[in-house]
C-alpha cells in the first residue's frame, strides 16, 4: 500500500488564494451595492429638483389670480347727465324785453356821449318796460319771507340752492346769521308758444320805412 503524503506547506497558499477571491467578490458586491444606492439617491434628488419648480409655478399662478381678483376695478359710477338748457326760451325772453323796453337798444348804445340826466331818463323808460314784461310773463316771489336784516337760522339739511352762505363760514349747521337778501324764485312762466317756422334768433326785425 502506497503511503499518502501531504505537503502541509502547500495548504496555506491555497487557503490564502481562496480567501483573496472571496474577499474580492465581497468587495465587488459591496461596491455595486454602493453604486446602485448612489444612483438611486441621485435619481431621487433629480426627481425632487424637477418637481419643485412645478410646485412653485402653481403657487405663483395662484398668487397672480389672487392679485387679479383684488385689483379688479370697481364698477364705474354712471356719468352725471346735465340737463341741456333750451336757447329758444332765453331768446324769446330777450325779444320780449326788446319789444317792451327797448332793452337791447339801451345796452348796445354808447353812453359816453350822453349826460347823466339823459341816461337817467332813458333808464326810467327801460325800467318801466322791463317791469311790464316780467309781470306779464312771470310770477316772481321771494325765496325767504323774512324782512332783509332779520336774524335767520338755517338748520341741517337746508336747501343750498335756495340759501347761499356768505361771510365767515365755519363749522356745520345749524347756522345763525342775518338775512341780507331775500332772493327770488320764479313760481310760474307764461311765455307765448312759438310757431314751427318762427326764428327765435331774430330778436327784433329790422324796420324799413316806405
């Protein structure tokens, strides 16, 4: 029988090579695992960076919508429509004053060539004619029935169109003052009706003597 001879000097070198191979395999596995984890973390980080701007854009859009809602202009108030005055009535009154008092003749005349006595005499005639015209076509009454110079109290909410404050105005109503002028209001107008063909701009026709 042959004797089995084992060289014990060879065993350590074989074991070292096997351990080296095993260690290398483990190191490669660990390295691959680390690479995979780093790649996964990098991909997740990129996903966060990509998603974050989308959230910010949505927030900005919402903020813009809120600003637009707040900055909506208020409904503009309706414009004030002024009542247009008819010129025909004013021209008609001027024609009546011219007819009854020669009003335009008096106004258009150059008074520098006349004496005060002549002007006074002409003014009397004009005054009489104007009084007649006004009394025939208008009903005139005072705004205040008090005597001029009498004390008067204007309460809160008084008609500012009928009573005009003058002098030292301060504070708020009631106002205690003195009636300086009673004022005038027209209670009724009695102007004659005009025909469709009447030219109201002709205040007085030119007179031609034959």
